[in-house]
C-alpha cells in the first residue's frame, strides 16, 4: 500500500503519508488515502463517472493541496467518490500543470460504508519532499 496513516500527528484530525517513485504515483496514493479515510473499501467505488481535473501551481506541495481539495469538493458538491485513473504533472515555465482523469460514482450508503466525513485538507504539517529517491507527502485532514 503506497500510503500509511500517522496516528501521532494530530488528535482531532487524521494524518497520512503517501509515497511514490514519481510525483504522479505520490499524488495518486494521496488521493486514494484521502478517499479511503471516508469510505471503508476503495474497491466498492465503481468507475461510472469520469471527470477531468486540470490545475496549475508554481509549488508542488500546493498543487497536491489543490488536487486533494478538488476531490473533497466533488464529494461535497456532487456526492462523488473519486479515484485517479490517470495523472500527469508537467513542468512549464516555472509552473507545474496537473492533468488528472478521475473516475468514481455517487455515494451509495448501501454499497459504500462511510467511515468519517473529511471537511478539508489542512496546511498543518503539510509537506512534500523527495527523500532517498522516493516522493513523500505528509497530509493532515480536518474531519
């Protein structure tokens, strides 16, 4: 599993570390970790709807922050549970451009046992780094 939960980071929130050999793998792992905080079993989410997420930011950590916030936005605004099916990050003139295709479906409480409701990603201890050849993101979620 390319993410693990960090129980000692925050008492009223949920924290995790997502990892990947590439930035894209780390972003995908972080999105899955976020969704897995909300729904008990990621395998219950069927790819019935597809959305495109396009974001830009000069900073990789803030690009990840924005991407995770988009996942939460679609959960709140359209009741969608989403998982990345493809994701690329391109460097262009000091701006990072994310293009993701996310797939999922509307929340169905009979098929998606919900654990907690994530309200937002926080900047508390939020970090992205390349360490020993592995991309790592530390994320704290407000629940």
